[in-house]
C-alpha cells in the first residue's frame, strides 16, 4: 500500500479534522486574498460612485427647475433687444425721426424754431453682427412754457427713438414771460448696416 495513506490512517480523527480545518482556512484566506479582496474594493468604489450619481441627479433636478426661469429670462432679453432695435434707426430713416420729433412737439404745444441734424460721427460706437452703431447730433431750439416742454420731453422718452440729451439751456422769452426759449443738443443712435 501507499505509505502516506497508512500514516493518515494511524492519526487520530481529531487531528484529521484539524488538518481539514487548516486546509479549508488556507483556501478561505487565499480566496479572500486573491478573489474577494478585489470584489470588496469594487463595492467600495461603487459606493463613492453612487454618492456622486445622487449628487448629479439632485443637480439635474435643480437645473431642470431653473430651466423654466432661464427660458423666461431669455424671452425677456429677446423682447428688450427687439424694443431696443425698434428705437435705433438707420441713416436713411433720419428724416422720419425728425418728423416724429416735430410731430411730438406740435402735439405738446411746443414751437420748434430749429431742428437740424449734424453729420453722423465717423467712429463707430459699437460694432456687432447687426452693423455699426453711430451717434448723430441734432440741434434743437424751441419756445414753449415749462409744462408744454415737460410734456414734450416725456413724449420723446416714450417715442420709439433712442436719444440722449447733451446740452440744455433755458432762457426767458423777452416778449412773452409765460414762454421760454430752450436750446438743446440731443444725440440719437444710428445703425449703419
């Protein structure tokens, strides 16, 4: 017979169970060291990924709620740009702007003595995809009462004209104390495409 089998038969059953337990323990430690250790590391890395994924989902839900707000703000910006574009006129529309100013003055009871546009500035104030924006000075001299002149400025502010008041002088009319002579220099914005 085989001598190693004979030695095993001679050992007591108690020692055989201890050897079997040692072999099983050796396999368990080897299995943990080789196979299970990488699996436990993978589970640990999954935990950090799950936390990051939860944070990303929360951010996504928050951004989804803000999207409606952003779209509203974008729509308001588009409307403001549209309103601004309606207030800026092209160079060939200057006579229409002057007619509009004259019409507003007549409606408010303001008598225009002078309404003369100056040359468009050579340097562009701003240039973008729409074209070049220039300023144009308009010399204005009117006669009116304070209330009529105030209404005139109010109506100009409401008109679809982008303008800025540069110089402003008021002088009492020698012939009529209820009326004043007002000289002002206003700038309008002109678009050149």
